[in-house]
């Protein structure tokens, strides 16, 4: 009978331990506002994920963790860049932690999963920085707004820049073979070919490609320029193979999405002078807002912020502005979402506001890698804007209806 | 035997009481543990009973989940036909992939690995049909005879009932002459062959049944998650299913569920306050291999072996 007793005791302990997990909702006048932050803290994108958490905390610490007269509490959950995990964690934050709003996730393919949790539970989602075009175009959710960027939003200006500013007529793309890569690459292909440009070749590489030698060696001879869209550790591998195989002597490279601030410390002077990004944020933007943000970030974390940090910082600023406007009454979800949709924010990346489809209208910067002497970090590489496309919409110059009728960019 | 019946009754009672004491999140997590436990159990039918190490079970799981998701969201098919189609599609795929039983050992592992990657590749690449990386979202909740099972607690009970039936069948199957023949093949294939057993046919059928169980897990998963993307078909899920079975104890019914509980609680709950949980997972796995090769169930058995013989 000992076994039976042990079993029953075990059952009781299990039941109790599960019960402890539930705590009665606090009934208080001005209880803190809880924000659930979904970021990959382990896995392939742990480094941008950490930067995202840093940027978010940096913002809230700078305003004493207060908004609309209420204290802000941040609960961070690890999504591991896996949509299943993101879904489970978003449900945990919404149901268990009872957060008032969600911010995140980072990986593009986690976006739709977390948006679904927002639809299920009604908890507003401030999508940052997942880029999936669908979310603010064909598959919109009333409780989801985006404060970062749509993938193809940075692709469109690139195509025009290649054709008009650089005078290129035939180029080769190196695209990351997943949704984000497809949307950025094909967005640029669209605007480039509409102007009359010709694509020599698009070389698709799976994320996590270990060896870029075959890629760089299959670039067609005589192509006008090579345009990489690569993510994660692939960025460094491409950089190394590019120079190892002497491609810098053969071809011109104009990157769409490549040399971000988080990899610059791992590169050397060979990067200087390369157009490394066409993006809605680079650390070298010359505005007081951005300088204050960058210097503070360097002071706190000893590194130059990339767009992941800025994006989370701006998501915080945006939420704070909206909460202040509605006096912190986040429980009125409609009012909160309306405030998020109507406020205009002066972010480090420049002025931002939402379009009618809940995607930011913002500047896109073409940037070049430069060497600068920083008082704290010493000699470092920095992305400096060389051209600004102002107030770029996710629909570029097309009418929204026209764009939506055309359908998503798919390989 | 008495202890076993009482044990099952107590376990069933505890499981049935969970939604009345636990929060919605814990009910959801427990549902997930049960579903992935079933996936682990399906892979364990081959590993623990027939001695075949399969790395493609996520394929059947995902194909059945995708079938249900696409039929429901795009063609408006109702739950029962969609679920049956899902089970059918997954099992059919298993009947094709079961050709792998012509190989043994490392070749079997490699060929199932390749099969798994094919399905992942299709889910990932055929974006116009499968939604690519973004997957299929907003699958409607399970609806039976016009009644929507939308709350977490109700769905949990639904999963419990389905599991009870599936596990009873599994038990009958593994203790039947067929199940015993599988065990015989696991311990010595040549002996079974010389005794006149059709080894190939046994393994083929076992593979298909195992695929059916993985498909059942896929159907339960899609109505729980209401979202599927290529990750569900990926290599990590196949490996995880096997790991769950090994940590919990292969060749048992409860083992895969214990393993699933350990892995999912570590990943979903412990990750909330301890960021090195993957290292913990690694340590658990190393400890299992070194000191408890028969998993948690093996440990329990060896503790009780004083009064009971080793049960096969």
C-alpha cells in the first residue's frame, strides 16, 4: 500500500504545485502596465534578440519606467526564433502573465503566429521588428500594428537607387532564401525592372549557408553590380568569401541588407567605402535624437546599436507616447490602439507615423561604411547615410489597392 | 496488477482535475505535453518495440496538420472530414515512406532523415500552397456536431479522451502476437526469420501504424495551435520526439509522455526565468544516456524490481 500512498501524495503535490501558479488578479487603482516582450534570446538570432531587449530597456529606463502616470513592468520571453515556441510564449504572456500588450517578435516567420495570439486573446500586439509583408497587407489583424518595417519597404527604394543613382542596368542579387529575403529581394527587383533594368541572376542561399564560395563564383561575368540580402552569421561568411576569392577586384557590390552595426566590429578596413545597407535605420544618422540614442546605448552596452536596438527603442517610445495620450488607460484597448495609430513620433530613425494599413511611413537610408574615431570605442566602423528617401510608404509609389491586387512577393 | 489499475485510476483523476485548479496557461501547456507525448510514442513504436530509429516522424505529423489546416481555412471543410483527411494523408505518406524498412541501422536513419527533409522542403518551398515560412494561420477551433470546442479546458478534455482510446489500442497492439513479434525482431531478427516470421511485412505494418499515430498527434496539434508552419515538419521535431521517448523510457507507454513533459516544461516554463535551459536539457540527456539508458521509466522499474520482475 505504500505505493498507493506515494502515488496519491504525488498527485496531491502535483495538483498543489499547479494551483500555486494561479494568483488572484490584483484589484488596484493604478496597477503597473505589463508589457510582454518576445525576443529570441537563444538560437541563431540570439545576438539581435539581445540587442532588441537592450534597446527596449534602454528606452524605458530613460523615462523611469513610467507612462501615463503608471509604472511599466517588462516581462521578457524567449522565442528561440521558432514560430511554435513564439506562439506558446505569446499565449503564456497573454494568459498567465496577463500582460496588457505584447511587443515583438523578431523573426519574420514568428510574426503571423504571434499575430494569431493577439487575435485570439485581444491583447494588442506592437509588432517589432518581424517584417512579414502579409501582416500589414493581406492578412491584417485589428489588434496588430507594426512599428518597425515591412520587408519590401526597404527593397523598393533600393531598386530605384541602383537604376537612377548608380546608373546600373544589369545586376545580380544574392538573396536569403526565406520569406524576408524573398520580399526584400523581389521588391528591389520589381522597382529595378520596372525602370528598365535587367536582372542577370538571383542566387538564393538558405539561411545558415556555411560556404559562400560557390555563390560568389557563380556570379555572371560582366554583371553591373552584386546586391546581397543576407542575414545572421551569413553576413560575415559572405564578407570573407567575397575578399578571399578576389571578388572585390572583379565586381562592384551594393548591399541591400548586409553590413549592420552588430557585425561591423567583426570586420576590418576592407569594409570601408562599401555601400552596406539600404535600410530605415543606421547608427550614423545625423540628428540630435539619434546622437543621444547612440551615445547612451554605447555608454550602457559598449557597442554601437544596430536597427534591432533602435527598433525596440522606438517601439517603446511609440507605446509611451500613446499611453501618455490616453492617461495610461491601457485597459481600454480600442483607445490604446487608436492612440498608437494616430500619434507621430520623432524617433532616432527620423519621423514616423502609421499609414492606414498600420505600417510606418518612414525614411529609408542608403548608407556607406566609414571609419570613425569614437571617444569611448576608439577606431570603429560606422554606417553613414549617403542618401535619404523621405517618408517611404510600404506601398512605395503604387496605390495601396493596386499593390494589394498584385499579391505578395514570392519566389 | 492491482497497483497498476489503481495507479491508472489516480493518474486519470489527477489529469481530469487539472483544469479546475490550474490556470489556462498550464492547461494549455499540459495539452501540448500530451500531444507531443503522442508524437514521441508514435516514434517509439518503432524505436522501443521494433528497434528502428526513425528521423521522419515530424513529416507525418506536419502533413496531417497541414492537410487539416488547408482544408479548413481554404476550402471550408468541416472538422470531421478534415481530420479524417489529415489522418489519411499522414498515414498514406507513412505507407510510402515505410519502404525504408528495407534498410537497417545507419541506412534506415539516413533514409528516414532524407524523407523528413523532402517534406520540410515542400512545406518551405511550395509557398503558394503551404504559405511558405508564414505557414497557415487562423485555423478555426474544433467543431463536433455543431458544438465549438474553443476553450483550453474543453480542448484538453477532448485530447484526454482521444488519448485514452489511442493508448488503449496501443496497449492491445503491443501486447498482441504482432507486438510480441516486433519485440522478437528487435532482439534478434535472424532468429525470427528462421522461425518463419515475415520480418519485412511486420516492420512495414509497424511503420504505417506508427505513422498513423504521428498523424493523430498532428490533428490534435493543429486544433490546439491553430497554426502550422514548416518548423513542424523540420528535423528538430523528429529528433525531439525520439529524445522525449529516450528520456522518458523507450518501449513503455508512459515514458514518451514523461519525456515530453520534461522537455516542454524546460522549454516553456523554465526558459522564462533561466536562459541556459538548453544546457540543462543537454545535461539531462547526457545523464540519461550514462546512468539511466532506459529513461525515467527504467529508473522507476529498477527501483521496484525488488518485488517485481523486469517486465520484458
